[in-house]
C-alpha cells in the first residue's frame, strides 16, 4: 500500500513539474488572434509557415506559405482603399 502511494505521489510531482516547465506529452497546438482595425497595418515579425488558400483560386486548395515580413491588414481596410481609389478616379 505504501508503495502505491509513493508511486502516485511521484507521478503527481512529475506531472506538476512538467506542467510548470510548459512541457506536454502530446503535440501542442497554438492559435493566435491579432485584432487589427481598418487602416492600421501590422508587420509579421516571426517567420512562420501558415496554411492558407488563395481567394481567387478556382479549386480552393490549401497551400503552405511563409509569411515572415509580410504586411497584413484586415479585409475591411481593402474595401475602404477601393472606395478611396474609385472616388479619386471620379474626381479626375
């Protein structure tokens, strides 16, 4: 009985130690969300490979793409840029 308690305590202590060191037994999945307002671009500083798909692609197949150094803006920003360009063309 004492041997089982020692084993259980050893497993508990090891589990706590591993969690404290940010180690896991299985794969680790991390999701990051960045909230950006229209007109405020961000530069991606970490080189990372992401899974994405081209919006105008007929097949819609996903591809892997390195995005380090890209400038990213939300879709609403592009809509406002299009409106501004169209108003500038109308003014000429």
